[in-house]
């Protein structure tokens, strides 16, 4: 409060954090937005980077660019480590940041459910780096499989791509992989594509849990038509980088396991002075304040927060609309507190329904119920509108159209080859 | 020759190698194209990736995509290690490849002129990885400099960007850096931009040696107008990652030295059974055959080959037109040999002149002599036409126009943060 203005600190430049900073930017306050990355990541399209459809800079937008004209928004690139609520400071790997009001919007990370071996060898699907890593690896495996000295077993193992988790990420990733393979088929003149397979593994009896049952079935049908082997009620118990082990005892030789089976809150949440749910999300009150906040000035929103009140059976899902809607309420409530009004608003979630794409020209939308090409167009429009930056809206639209028509995939580049070997 | 067709092996997927494979693809031969990367790199625009103008997949094009419809072209991703001319085999890190005719088109790498310390701490500017590395580093240095705990000296050191080498790459890089800084200025609300400087260091008395003198002077004038400090007749003697040491004794504290001061042939050339020039390029005959080729079936073209005949004072320069023109002659001569005709054609270089851009809207063209916006348009057109892929031609054109008008730079993303720190 060096200049007398209330100091708002926001942790996380995801959908919730950016929205919040934009709302506060119009107020007479100083805002510091903290993120370990210098970009906002459009996570719903991460699978398109991992399958070489989009470039990284089409889904990653520099955080500072959102606030060019907002001189009261300061970006601070650092990894948040914890909160000292008694002293009103956020602890980071670049020092302490004091706050009058703190909002945690730090998001989630991959949940490997304690399976260390899987964590070590499978690919997560939450960060830009992970997506690029998957792209490099998958494209490289094709090159490796194409070498004449491979044994048939080795070749097949490298051409088996397993996605674990039947949520939107897993479904979209599996669908996109089959399309990537179709394009590779045109360019590997000697490789036997009968060896190539994509497997989607899901522990429960259904994919896309948030969808009505008929659309779940439709999704499986479309995936299978695209060549994905869908294994429902199948549990993974281990993966050593070579062989995926299922609870049934079945073993699947594969060099690629993409883990989209669950998320948990980032580790930071344990060190914020609140109580956390089993998946690490911090419990928040109906007014979005962290439960038991010492000075009544720490809030949490979005994926990192567990919101469950009234007759709800489980906390709100970890989806963007929860974060952006909560951002509005958190902004209102903090502005009330700044003005001395302690009569805070309760958050009420308005469910906008779910959508998922299964491949180019194929999607399912929960409400209003849609499937096929029409659903895909709706999915495309909704995602295009929300992408940051006018240039990107335009080029991504062109890329998708182009990809729909001719199946071009420009991003099939391996950029992590060690140059000295 | 398992199927009786002559086996052509090409090392390198640069301008020369791709051209050559395209020419041979129409003949009744089998072609194997070897490259350690799976993409063709459009090197003239590498500086635009390093300064966050273009995405990596706009200048890196999957090699296999060139040969979708050419079933007789096989891509083999491997690092070539040497040639056993007696046995007619190319040695690679993925085994041996036998050939009937071999063409070396392996290109060059950065020449640090034996200064190990500089090599360790400066950035090269020859590979896609190096360009991405520069981008990540430069953008990261801004974030680091912005931290409140920095001393003024530390901040200034991080905001000093030095480019060594006054050839096209150095000039273009220095110009593009000043424009990147202009955009950063809009988004770092607290950083003092008086600390920020770009320095271009050149050992000789002039930049762009291939240009007429008035355009050299014009280039320096434009660079200085853009804020580049141009230091001519200045020699670098050391760099430890912190302080750049000049022969004059002057020391420049800087965390960023981009080395564009020279190239040498890749190490492979030493192991091909020919004689090499001082810069490592293999000497070739007028018919492009490697001097002293044991079985009269090994050729070399482009940057990795030293061609000097008649009244030439130095070998042909390491530029794309030499490589593509030599590709045509090498193709003709090998087809002659296949048909039993040993009366090979002599290569004659047709110099098409040089061009270099100094920044958006500013370029110099040697022949016909042009400068300013008109030259920039010519530069833009020539480069656009040569970029691989219709989609890219289109999106790059849009990006450049957009960048010219509004200075947008989407690629300012740091994607190499270690996630566990």
C-alpha cells in the first residue's frame, strides 16, 4: 500500500486469474499477477499442440499483452511457494510479495494417484511443455519405427499409442492421434501401418462423464470408427516405459502412455494456511473466501478451489466457466471489503453445459444436445471466440479449415534432438 | 541396388538436398535422403523465430511432406558420421547406407574460430533449437531484469544484447531485436528502458560485405536510427557468460551474446575421404565431384563444398542460390554417369545478388540496387515465395503485415522453464 491504493495479488494466469486481473484493472487498486510462466495457456486446445495441429504460440498468449493499457497491473513471473496469512505475504521463489487481498487461482496438475513409476514414464497433458514433449516424442517414434533394423515387436511397441482417461482431454487426444496417423501414412512409404494403434483406456464404464448417456455411446462409436480401441472398465496399475500393466493382468507393450486420467491441485495449495480436500483443492466458503482465512482477505477460485455447499454432492468441476464465474464474484466481494461492506455475495454456479471434439468434423455438445458436424462447428466457434488475440482467432480458423479439407499438419517437427550426438 | 535401380543417397535436407531429391524423384532411381532433423529449415528467416516474429513451424517444414507423392524418395533420419568411399557406404548413427551415387549437401555450423569459452557461453544462430533458445533467453532476461531486487548493474547487464557479426544474419538479428524491445516497452510498466541496448560488433570496417558501399553505409545508418550501437573494426577475444572482452581491452557486461560471425562446414566433412579447406568445406571439382573421389561417384554441393576454379579468388559463398544451382548440375552429371556418359558438365554460378532486411519496412537489395520500403517489399516477396507450404506463405504474409502495422509479436513465450523448480 505504498501509494495508498489497496494491493491485490493474484496467483495464476489461467482463465480465472486473467479475468480477475481484468476486472480489478478498472478499479483504483494495484494488482500484481503472479505466474511461473509468462503466458496464459488456452488449455482446452493443448491436445492440438500435442498432435501437431496448432503452433505453441496459437494457444499460449503472453500474459503482459493482456494488460498493455492497464498500468496498474504488474506481472511478476515467479513460482508461488506458500502464503503467510498472519503477515499477509505470498512466498515465491523470487521473494515475498505483500498483499491486502490475495486470490489463489493456481489451477491443477496431473494426478498420477501416487503411482510413481507411471508418473516417471507417462506423459502428463497439463502444461505447454508436456504437449510439446508429446509431439516431439510421437513424431520421433515414427522415425524410429521406420528404421530397417527394428524387430517387429520393437516396431509395434513404438507404434502403440495409449491414452489413459476417458474425459474430454483423453477423448480429444485419442481422436487427434488417429488423424495424425492418417497423415503420417501418406509420408512413410515403407512403414506397415497395420502395426499402428491408438488405445483409449478408461477406468469407469463410460467416457465423458458429464455427457448424457447417448452421447457417451456416440463418442465411443465415433472413436472406434476412427480406429481407436476403447477399453472401458480398465484400470492401469503400472508402466515402466516399455510395458503398460493393467489390473486384469493384461500387458500392453508401448513406448507412449499419455496420462489424462485425473487432476489434483498444485502443491502450493498445501502451504496456503487452509484445509485441502483429498485432491488437494483448498476448501472455500460460499463467498469464495478460503475457509478459516486469518485476516478475511484470502480467496481462492477455479480449479485449485473446492466449492461445495447446500445440496451439492461433490465440489464444482475443474472447468474454465467455474473459474471465470468465480472471478466475477471474488472481484465483487473484495471490492465490497475495500469499501467496508462485509455483507459478501454468495457464489452461484451457472452450468453452461459441456462439449468435446472427437476429431475433425466430429464433436458432442451436452446442451443443447448436438453431435457430428454441427456440434463440431459449435465447438469450433466457442473455442475460437475465446482464444486470446485477433491474429490467432484468424490463423487458427484458417488452420482448422485447411486441416478439415486437406489434413495438413505443419507442426510435425522434432525440435528436441540433442545436436551433439 | 536390390531392385536394380541406381541408389542415390543425399546427405542433408537443406536447400540443396531438397532440390536434388526433387530432381531425382522424377528419374528411375531410388533416393534416400538423410538428415539428423526431420524438417527442412528455412534458415534465412531463423532470426525471426529467435525474435518471436514467426513460429517454428512456419520456417521448419517436415522433409517427408515434400515427397508425399514421390514413392521412390525415402527419408532416413540419422546423423551422418562419415563416408567409406572404398565400400560405397555412408556411415550414420543408425547404421550404414550403401549407395551407387552419394551427394553431400550437409551445410555448415557456427564457427567460433577456436574460442572455446565463447562457444560455451554465446548463442549460435544456425539451428532451430538455437533460435528457440535465443527467444526463450531474451524474453526471460526481461522478466529477470524486471525483478525489484536487481542491482542497477545486474539489470543493465541483462538488458544489453550483443550480436557479433555484421553479415546478413547479424544485421537482421540486431534490427529485429530493437523492434522486439519496442514491443516489450509497452508491456513492462516499471522497467527503465534507458538501460536497454543492442550492440552489433563487426571485425571488419563494414557490414554486409556483399553489398555496394553506399548500401553498407545506409545499413549502418538505419541500424543506428533504430537504436543499435554499431561497433566496426572491433574484435571479440573472450566471453565468459557475464562479460564480453574486446581486443581493445574494452569490456561489455552482458548476459546475451549472439554469435553470427562466421560459419564452417559440419564435422562430417572431415570424414568423407576428401580434402577440406581451412573452414572445413570439402574441395570439389568443376563437375562438383569430390576431389579424388575413389569410385567417381561422390559429389558435394552447397555450403559444405568449396568450389573455386579459373580466376576465382575465393570459394563460392555459403548461400542458398549456390546450393540450388549446384543441385541441378549434380543431378545432370549423375544422370550422365548412370547412362554411361563420362563427359560431365562444368558448374557455372549465376550470381543473383544479395538482399538483407534491417527491420520491418527496411531492407537493402544489391541488384537492382534498392533500399527502404521498396527493398523490404522485394525481400518479403522473394522469401514468401520460397517458404515451403501454401498455408505458411499465407499466414506468414499476414503476420508480417500485422507486425508492420501493429507490432504484434505472438511468440514471446518462455517454454523452457523447469517445471519442478
